[in-house]
C-alpha cells in the first residue's frame, strides 16, 4: 500500500520581529487581503471571532491564476508563536483528503524565521504534491512581512 501522506516544509527568513509577524496571523487576519492582495482576495469569519482559537474562516484566494475557496478551523499556539489551519472544505479537497498549512515564527537576534509546512494526504498515489500551494504560502509570507515592515 502506497504512503499517501506527506509534508512539505520551507523556511522564510524575515527582517520583521517574530511577535509582529505572528500578530497578523494571531489577531489581524482581516488585514491579509490588504497585505497580500494578489494572493488573498478575502477572508471572513464563519464561526467564532478573528482572534479566537478554533474560529472557522473562509478564504478567497488565487493560486496560479485560479480563484479558489478554503474553509478552515484555526489552531493557535501563542507560546510557540505558531498556527495551524485545519482544512475543512474547499478547492484543495479536489486533490487531497487532508490539507493543513502551518507556520511557526522563531525569533532571531536580527529578525525571525517563518517555518512553513503543509501536511496533506492524497486520495491516490498519482495525485500531485501541493507544491504550488507551498509556493503560494511562501509568496504570501513575504508579502505579509513587507506589510509588517511598512506599518
């Protein structure tokens, strides 16, 4: 039996302080369409509140020129400055049974580093890895950092 589970990982060096970068994801998600408009066109709370652990949000975004929707339940870890978006429904589920993007922001002497990951499970072995979504996540992270630095 083929192993259909996988995990993509990447690191993005940030000039911004870890706490300021994490704050955008922690309590200011509504600013993401402004911070990275080419990637995120909208995000709205479906259940809960913006800064609430377990809140459910619906994202409208564009990957490789295609408009898509993603509904997720957020898991926040303030002590480790990390979050995981547990995918519930959306376009990604056409290709994957499980889709969980996550980010942990680690402070450094100068700036910080964002450790990005996407856990996924394919329906069948021939399904692609979500490489285009990791490229999207990296691009988004760089845009968000630019927003944080310009604030």
